[in-house]
């Protein structure tokens, strides 16, 4: 399976420093400085993608604050009332659910430009936990205001539908990844997907730093920790990648593609 088929929410490298701001403790007063979609470097990856002029101004009105979340803190938890969507401005998050066995299952990773919180739309309560993997910042979009604006601004309605479709494709991709691929194919596709995402954000497509643990990668890919470590070692022995703790350097993109499409 081609790398584009899997989820597109695997974060690993910090967004540009101009996006970051000072951190605050959990529960602190949200930032009051203005957030303008029109001037955001992640605009083409986020909800306002393809919008301009007055429509962008309307989006700016919807984003009434930014919220900072410290590493290890939850943006929201399963069971919390659904009120807002969150556009990742800087940092990284993981979404996960708690299985009946008590084991955490990672369902997604989110990076700059991704929209979070849509799991709560249907049941009006969040179904997953969203936890920051490093100090992060999100733009808060009140969903009731977004719904009203979508009725008035057709381009916003279309773009919101595109974002929801992207989430659906992501979920389907993960199901295919876990259901049809061998362990090595999953890891190769995972790394190629990271390469594509970093390229889209203006970063190196061959070198990046992992923000999630190998346990979290294994949970997302449906692999044991030992298997994740073994595959990294095998890829390194085969000169496909170079691994230095959490830093990954892809040495042979075409070689990884061959592994992913076996």
C-alpha cells in the first residue's frame, strides 16, 4: 500500500519557532493576543485552506483564543462535553482510547495544522483522550459558532466537509494498515508518511525527531515494543535508515517504498 493511504497525523518535529509562545500551567488564563488565520504559516494545512478575503476574516472571528497545553497534560478527555474544535498551532498531540483491559490504544497523532476534537460531534461528548506530547498550543474554535458560520459562508462549509472527509480517510487508512500489512510494511509506510508530512510543512523529508515513544508507535501500528525496536534495527542494518535515539534519518527512500509495497 502506498504511504499516502495511511493516516496523516503522525507528528515528529517542532513547527517553526515563530509559531511558538511562552508556556503556561494547566488551567492558566488563555492567551489574549490576536490569532489571525490570514497571517498563520499553517493556513494552507488547516481549516481555512483555500479561503481568502472576507471568508478568512470570518474565520478569524471564530477563533476567540489560543490555549497552551503543557507536555503530558490533556487537552480534553474521553467523556468531556464537546464544545470546541482545536487547530494545532504548535507542538504535538496523541489521541488514545482506554480499552476494557486497561491498555491504552493510540488512535492518532496530531501536528501543526491538524484539526482535533471531531470525535465529539456525534455524541456531544469526546470519545478519546488528547494529550500533548510536548508543550503545545491550539486555536480554539467554538463549534456552535462554526456551525452558524458554515451556514452563511459556503466556502467554509465546503472546507469543513473536506476536513471531516480527511479524518474519515485517515481512519480507513489505519484499518488497512493494521489489517493487511506485515510489521515491516507498516513501519516503512509509517516512515514514508512522516517524510511526506514534513515536506508539506517545509521541513527536511529525510531527517526528523520523534516526539512519541516507541511504545506509542507500537500502539498506533499494532506492534509490540520489541517488534518496533527490531524493525528499526533491521532497517538500519539494511542501510534504509539511520537511528540515533529518537532522531531518524532516511537513507534510502526508494528502498523503503519497496518494503512498503511488498
